[in-house]
C-alpha cells in the first residue's frame, strides 16, 4: 500500500542542482504561519552564520534560520527570500515534550502537494553539511527534489 501525505514545498533559495529544482519540504501540520513582515528583535553577531537573528512572534522569540546556510548550500548573490515561515515540531525538554518553533527565511510561493512516498527515497549527499539533520530526501518524477529538514534538530542547534 502506498504511503501518501500532504506536504508543503518551499523553493530553496539556491541555484538549480543539475536538472533538479530543490524544495524544502515539511508536513503540512508543521506550518504555523507565513509572515510578510517580521519584527526582528536581535540582529547582529550570531554564534552560527545560519542563525540570522531572532524575531518576535506571538510574544515568543524565535530563531530566524537560513536553511541554505544551515546545510552549507551556496546561494545566489541576490537572495529571493522575502518572507518567513513559522515551523513547529515536538521537542523533548527536561519537563517533557513541548512544541518548538523556528522561523525560516523563504522566497517564492509555498506549494501544497499530496505525494506518494513509495520508492522515491534518495541520499542527502548533495548537502555539504549536517546531512544527519535531514529526515529524508525524495525525488519526484517532475524533476523536483524534496529535502525534509529535521525541525527538532535545527531548533535544538539554535538553542546552543
């Protein structure tokens, strides 16, 4: 039986990889909100280059992350990222599981798609760094490459 799921696809802000168009992919349930305007509260020298700043969202400070920088993928000179997506996942804390949120810079339009996950898995070897922080990489017949970042691990790395 085919395993189907509804996902969101966010175009990666990178140059095309060979003939593939790369998308960051998440379960539709992980998307809280897409924001056009963001109130940045901490801008400046971050401990890691992927951590762009912190932003205030519903009285909570969220890490603003560049997934392209997180995974070490070269970006074009002019970034298309003009919005932020608030993503969530269940994270383990000392007091038990809670919801952890990060904000990611995005460009382009978010697509919602139902996909069949049988026999599409591929290797995350195209990612220069942090391949272990990917839940999976899948290729679609229409030359789209879906990379599923592990929001829980990225959240944990932003707390360090």
